[in-house]
């Protein structure tokens, strides 16, 4: 996958809170661990994903704390699974 292809077709973030929220609705396509200090989570870009990200930053998403923290555990398990 080229960098251009990555930028055009995928959304990338290192924000764990945002990643956890997005992953409740969309699958994590890949985790880029090339930087040992910061993992980059990669999601396929869609209009729905972009809308969700906007809602996240406008604080418009309501999620049960229990559901959120369970998902956070899932994300962290995936992050550290292949170390």
C-alpha cells in the first residue's frame, strides 16, 4: 500500500480514545507499529466514518461507559498481541 493510497482511502490516528470509539462501529483495518513509541490505527475511509469522527470531536456521541471500557480492553489487547 503506497502512502498516497493510504491517505486517500484510509483514516489514520494514534489517538487511543478516538480509536476505541471508532472501533465500536468500524473495524480496525491495520495497526502500524513502525514507530516504537506510537502506534497508528488505520480505518477504511467512508462518509459514515467521517461523520462519526466529526460527531466525536463535537462531543455528540453517547456511549455507555461500560461498553466503551470493554472496547478499550479489546483495542489494547489487539495492540499488544503481536509484540
